[in-house]
């Protein structure tokens, strides 16, 4: 999904805000967890504080219980109040600290404290009983003692008769010891009971104290352990929360940093792309403006070209038309002869204009090539002098020529002559009085040609535009021509790697200086051999509905020693192909009745001669951008108009091919592009086997003519398959004046091996078609 830079920045900020919000939420969550842990810690501290209070209060109770023997009711009530306070604290612990202590433990502790109070109360009562016994002894013992030590005097009669008549006897009777014994028994009983009760209460109190201490110790120890465990757990939770928070925050910060880096990279990349796009847009706008300006100039130039061509051709055409009309009415031979000469003169004039126009277009399209050949330098000025001296003298101008030394150089003499001819033609045409001169010199491989006139001259402002095509100054309005002379001169000079200079002032004439690098005869290198050369006899068939193009192309190929036949329509094409097998077909792409694509399809689906195998070159005036489309359609190559002879030879040479086929280099695609592929492959395999047998028999019989016939028969089809190199080698051996039998057999064997490879490739291709 495409996102603009603003959307990406906004998305980055949203992610950053979300990350900051997440970190804030994590911090708040950790703060809440820490607060909860602190609250738990406060609760634990409160529990420990309560426990310590209970412990202190129980200690106070124990201390207070130590003086139970001296208690009175007030002190007992004090103990009872403190015990009830401890009981209240324990009840609160039981209710509020269920997470730390068991309720049963608290109840047990409360019960023990209550029982201890009861036993202390009993002990207090026992000691109170002792006090009663002591008071009893203190009060009763003196009484009993006094009673026990007191005697009673009793007067009693004597026993017997004397008792009756005697005196009575005073008898001291001791008080009975029964009260004392009774008191003693009571004291012993009280003492034994007191001792027994004290022993019982002491043992019970000791038991309860021991049980209370054990339970209290266990209670306090358990609370300490649980509190310690709770504190450790709290610390662990805090540490874990801190680690978790650190990991989360570190992860979020890392993610934020990564996202920020990625966002920064993306944004910077987008900014750079925007800057680059902006720069490209600016460059494109600048180019478009330049192109628009060029297009406007081209439109103006085309309008000027049309106007110029129309104007310049109208005059000779009018002259031809008028003289032709007069010629039909002439009776006298002299008048007829005069009108005929006028027609010829006008046609020559129009031909010269058209040739000049064609030369310009060939130069402008890059189709003109330099053809270096040895020639005499002195012949340049001699030829130009012979051509333009009469014209200058006829106009009343002095013509001066200074020639250079007569040196033999390597170059394109025709181009040098065209340069001089255009310069002298302009000098003679635009000079009304004075003189025209040409001077030539050659020094250190540089040929200098200087053309001077005494015409009106060219000011500095117009010197920049005189080399533009179809550009004519005001002084050229009354002169013939398209305004292409100086443009052709400059293009020819550039083509020959030379330089052109102009020295001119308005009203003072012009001086054009041309400097061209030329090799002397002693410095001629192997560059003369760089032209494409075709080996062996090549036969080419041309198809075009334009007879002028046919004649021109045929002449170009004939000059290259290529046999060429021409045909104007499909019927002539098929007639020619029935008579012989051609090595190559060059067809125009656009014709009135049929186009090049239909010609190619017709040949590939027909069985006339070598129509299925012959390489076909498309000749067209379309732009070079259509070459890929033409090659994809099945054409072997493209020849773009206008073309030179060397260019035609190069294209033909590239189609025929000069590489030796290797395994896998044979290409059957052009052969099976049209028609029934399996049938074509079967025919190729069977025919190749038969042809190899014929070559093998001809070699066995040393039938050179038979071998030559088979070479010519196979060449076109094997060229199409990129397998013609062995045939070319065999052809060279067969036509060699010093033919060696061993070498001939080797070349024949190479052809047989290639034929076998073609058969294998055809069978393999057929199997692939079956698999599909």
C-alpha cells in the first residue's frame, strides 16, 4: 500500500506515542504493584507490631502472675483486665491476620491464658485459705491453749463409807485436750488441703505455663517465619516487578529506537526519493522544455523546409510543364529543340536540388560513410578550378587558385570535392564583383583548403546560424537552393574528423578555412580492409514496388560483387524462387498489395524452393526502435532507409553468419516459426540425411562439381540455422587452386558432422514438442 511522506511521518509519530503510552502504562502498573506490595508490607508490619504487643502483654501477665501469692482481689482484677486486653488483641489478630495465623492457634492461646488466669485465681484463693488457717490458729490457739492449761477444782465425796461421812476431797481436774486435738486436726486438715490444692494448682499452672510458652513461642515463631517469608516474597515480587519492568521498558525503548531508526531511514529515503524525483522532475521539465523548444524549432524548420522545397521545386516544375506544353504545339525543329533543352535544363536543375536534399538527409541520419581510397591531392583544386572558373568568369569575377604539392593521400576524394564545390558555389553565387579564390596546402598530415570571396560578408550575429539547415540570409532570397550548402559542408567536415573556420565581416567578404586529417600513402594502415567482405558467390533477391529503390539497391549490391535479382510483386517473387535457391531476400516492409510480415508468413508456410529456410531482411524507413519488433516477428535483420552500400553489405554479412556451429548453437527457431512444426522437423531430418549421403558419395568419387552444387543447395537453409560455417570452409577448399585431398575430406567430414548434429537437434526438438 502506497503511503505519502506525510502519512509515514504521522504513522511514525503515532507509533512513538503508542510506545510512550505503553511505557507510561507499564510504569503506572509497576507503581500500583509496588504500592500493593508496600501495603502488604505495612500490613505485615502491623501484624508483627500486634504480635509484639501481644507478646509484651503476655510477658507482663506472666510477670504479674509471678506475684500471685501476694495478690489480693484488686491485683486479681488488674490481672483480669490485662488478660482481657490481651484476649481482645488476640481476637483482633484472629480476625485480621487470617493469612498469617490459624484461628485455632489464637483460640488455643486465648484458652490457655484464660485457664492460667483461673488457676492463678485458685492459687490466690489457696493462699487466702492459708491466711484464714493462720488467722484461725492465731485466734483459736491461745484460747485453746489457755483452756488446755487451766485446771478445774472439784470437791467430791470420797468413795465408800468415808465418802459418806468423811470430808469431801478437793480434786484438781485437768481440762480435757479434746479442743486442742480438734484444733490440731482442723489445722492439719487445712494444711493438707492447702498443700494439696497448691500442688494441684502449681502443677496445673506449671503445665499451662509450659503449654502457653510453647504455644506462644510456636505462635510467635510461625508469625516471624510467615512475616519473613512474606517480606522475602515481597522483595522477590519487587525484584521480579523491577526486572519485568526493566525488560518491558528496555524492549519498548529498543523497539522505539529500532522503529525510530527504521522510520528515520524510511523518511530519509523518501526525502531522498522526493529530492531525486524533484530533481528528475526538474531535469525532465528542463528536458521537456528543451524538447518542446526543439519541437517548435523542428516545426518551424519543417514549415520552412516545406516552403523552401515547394518554392524551389515550383520553378523548375513550372518550366518543365510550360515547355512541355509548348513542345506539343511546336512545328519548327528549332523551337522544339529549344523547348526540349529548356526541359532538360530544368530537370537537371531539379535533380541537382533533390540530390542536394538527399545528401543532406543521408548526412543528417548518419547513413553517409567515409570511403577512403588513395588519390592525388592536386587533383582536388584542379577539378574545382575546371568546374568553377568558367562560372566565375561568366559572372565577371576573377578566379584565383593556388594548389598544394602533388601528394598521394588516403581519403574520400568525393567528400573533399563536395566540400570545395559547396563553398565555391556559394562564393560565386553571392559575390557580385571582385574575385573568388581557392588555396590548398598539405602539412604534417593536415590538408587545408581556403575559399575566399569579396562578397557582402556575414556579420557576427548571423555567423551562428549559417550552418543550420534550410537557413537562408536576406542576400540569398533571390538565389536558387534550399540553404543546405554550408550545413552539408559542416557535416562532411565532421564526418572526416576535420574542422571548419569562418573569418568574415559585414561588407568585407568571407574566408572559409577547412582542415582535414589525411594519411599519406606511406602511412596507409589496414583500415582499408575494415569493410565487410562476403566470401563466395552470394545471390540476393530484392522485393519492392518502387523501381527507383530497386535499381539503386541493385546497383549498390552489384558494385559489391553480389549477384542480385529484383521483383516488384508477389507473383514475380514466387516465380524467382521457383527457378533457384537464393541466399537472402530483402523485402520492403510497406507495399500497396502486401506487407513484409505477410511476405514472411507466406514464405514460411509455402514449400517453394528454400522459402522455409531463406533469411529475410526487412527494408524500412521506420525508426530504429522497431528493430526489436521486426526481429521478434521472425526477420533475420533490418535495413533502415536511407542506407549505404557498405551498410547493406554489413547487414547481409551478419545474416549469412561467419561463426562455426558448436553443440547447442544450431537454432531451429526460424525454421519452425510458421506451419506444422513436426512436419517441418521430419522433413528437415529426412532431407538432411539424404543430402549428407549425396555429399558423402560425391566426396568418395571426388566429384567437385557435385560438392559445389550441394554447397550452393544447402547454404541458404544452413545460414538460417546458424550452421553455414562448415559449408563456407568446404567452399573455400573446393575453389582453392591448391586443393588437398586430405583437407577436402576433413572439410567434408565437418559438414557431415554438422548435418548429423542438425538431425539430432531436429529429433530432440520434435520430442520436446511431443512432451508439450
